[in-house]
C-alpha cells in the first residue's frame, strides 16, 4: 500500500511539473531547443538535429544578403536605419537560440531539480503554495507568447501589406515591401514569384525568432517563480519552527536542519539559473535598448507621414520589446527581494522561545540572507525594476539623438 501511495505521489508530481512547463515545451520543441529528460533514441536525435539545421538555415540564408544590402546597396541613412531594426532583432534571437542550445543540459538539470522539489512537497498546504506559483508562471508564459509572437508577427504582416511602385523602362510594377531587403546583385526579390516567396520566408523567420525569444524569456520566468514558490514554503517552515513551544529541542534542531538544507537547495537552484540566463539577459538588455530606440524612431517617422499601418505595427513591437525586458528585470527583482526576506522572516519568528542553541542557528540563516542574491545581465547589471526604467530612459535618449542627426 505504501509503495502504491509513493507511486501515486510521483504521478501527481509529474503532472504538476508538466503543467508548469507545458507552454515552454510548446515554444521550444518546434525549434529543437527543448531538453529531452529521458535518453532520446537515435531517430529522435536525428529529428532534433534536422530541426536545428533547418531553423538556423532559415535564419542565416536571408540575413547575410540583407547585411550586404545595408553595406553596399542602401542609398541613404534612412534606408540603412529601416533595415537595422529587423537585423538587430534577428541577431538577438539568434543569440537566445544559441544560449538555449548550448545550455540545454543545464536547463535539463533545472527541470529535474524542479521535479525533485515537487516530490519533496508532501503536505497539502505546501503543494498548494507550489501550485499557485506554477499557475502564475504558466500565466506569465502565455503572456510572453502572446506579446512577443503577436508583436513580431504584426510587425512583419504590417510591413508586408505595404506596396511600392517601381518603374523599369516603360513598365511599372507593384511589389510588396519586406522587413529585410536582399542585395539585388545576388537575387532580385522585387518581382513575382520571388517577391511572394520572400514574404512567406520573412514571416517564417519572424515565427522562429519569436519562438526563441519567448522560449528563453518564459523559461527564465518559470524557473524564477518556482524558486519564489520554494522560498514561500521555507517561510512557512520558519514560522512553524516555534509554533509548538512544548516540543523537545531535538525535534526543533531537526526542523532547523531541514530549513537550512532547503534554503541551500534553493540558493543552488537560483545560482544555476543565473549562470544559464545571464548571457541571454545581457543580450536582451543591450539589444532591447537599441531595438526600442529604433522602434521609437520608426514610430516618429511613421507619424510624420500619418502611416497608420506602420505606426500600429511599430507600437505593438515596442510594447512587445518593453514587456520582454520587463520580464527579465521583474524576475530578477522578485528573486532578490524574496531571498532577502528569508532573513527577515527568521528574525520575526518567536526565536526567543526556542532553546538558545537552536536560536543561535537562526543567526547563520540571517547572515546568509544578508548576502544579496542577484540575477544579472552578463555579470554586469543587476536585473531589477530600476534597471528596466534605465533601459527605457536610455532608449528614449538614443532615439532623440538619432532623430536629431537624421532629420
């Protein structure tokens, strides 16, 4: 009977972890970036390698001719700037993709760590706390997908609807604009059917890079929110440490040992998360600053000619980028605050009712909590709401500077 109960609990834990990471798996599996928990078969490895090769080829093949267009064919600074924004977005997403692929084994370890955490939570109230945070993490993941994929696709479709008239000799042609023009000496994409092929390829690229960005951002959010859930369980354990003052000191010592062990386990999880995500966060922090600058510039130029299609697509892309960097800064801020709160909770317990040897053990927990835990961008910038404000202000300053020198 006991083995049946353990199996039942493992099944429930597996369902809970699947519920937490289901949307993330939907983002990352199509691009081959989801880590396989169990050892994949040879056929599965081949399929994943094929997925990765196709995605990289789709991104790289049109991007190189676009760079050549900017360097050798764009006639003025306006044309160069109009192409730099989409190119920057592709570069950022490619870096996110590289991080996901390079750190796939480390991401797998974090997923297994989460699964173990769910198995360790035996009490109903503890599992309720974890489930509430899992629901919040899932909600953030869905919003990430809607904002980033919606903003990217709207940007691409908005520009695809725009047409331009070109005259060659005595003939006049109508062509659809693309976000990243291709160097015409390689292939001229202005005429049918190459123009339609370019539009389809452009939207496929946008879909892939939105999967990369949304997958990276939402995965960081789910891991950070899971850590916050574990810290909330720890707060409950600290509160219960002195709840029953008639307990023997040995029992209190065992509870304190479990608290310390669990605290160190959470800090280890956060440290692994920071080591995986700091490069991606640095790319997002610097890239989004420049991208927001470019999108602000595009919006201003579109407003001057009252092109509502462009203005709408630019504004949605601006909101998408802002939300992207906000998520990174938000999770960095809440993880830091929640870790500092452990020390406050330890002090606010009725520690004076404990045996003096047990009470002294709380000093180490308070001291460890005073050592600030940070989620950083490239080990250089602490991710927090203040950092998000700095990004927005910096992008506006750059946008004004760019507008001044080009108008």
